[in-house]
C-alpha cells in the first residue's frame, strides 16, 4: 500500500514551471548581451567612420601651413568606411569636424518580443581646435 499515491505528478508541475522561468532568464541574459554588443558595435563603427573622415585634410593647404578639412573628401571617406563595413548611416561635415550617425538592427533570438528586432543608433563626432575653418 502506498501512502503518497494522491501526490503523483506534483513534482512534474513544479519542474515545468521552474524550467520555463529558467529559459526566460537565459533569454534575458543572452538577448540583453546581444543588445549591449550591438550598441558597442554601433558606437565603434560611428567613431571609426568619423575618424576616417576627419583625416581628410586639404593637401594644398597643409603644404601652405594651414590645416583645413576637405569637406568633400571627408564625407566620401566616412561614407566609404560605412559602406565597407556594411553599415547604414549618415555623415555630416562641418568646417572643423565630422559627425556620423550609425543605425544597427539586432535580431532578438530568445525573447518573445512583438517585432523580434531592436534598433540601436549611435552618434560620433570629431572636432579639432587645430583645424581651421576653410575658405
């Protein structure tokens, strides 16, 4: 005779609920890490593209002793960097700096979000006190 016959299956329900909770926590950890990585990647890409653009000086003016940014070459260099990395973004060039905005979309793998994608935007700009406003 078994005394605990009425309690058959109670541990199975507990394990099922616990398993769902653990999967949810694992999903938060994994997808949260992916969002952090996407944010860091967007920031790095924007910064690198802005630096690539800000290195484009007007060569003739540099030889004359003036440090002027070549706006056309700066925008082109930053855009080429973004294209080479397969990233979408916008480039704005001023007389003394470059501003790059990068957008990265990260797919959510485990969390049941409605659209299953997170979009991250990063902005980086370079400016210099050494660069002078061009003519």
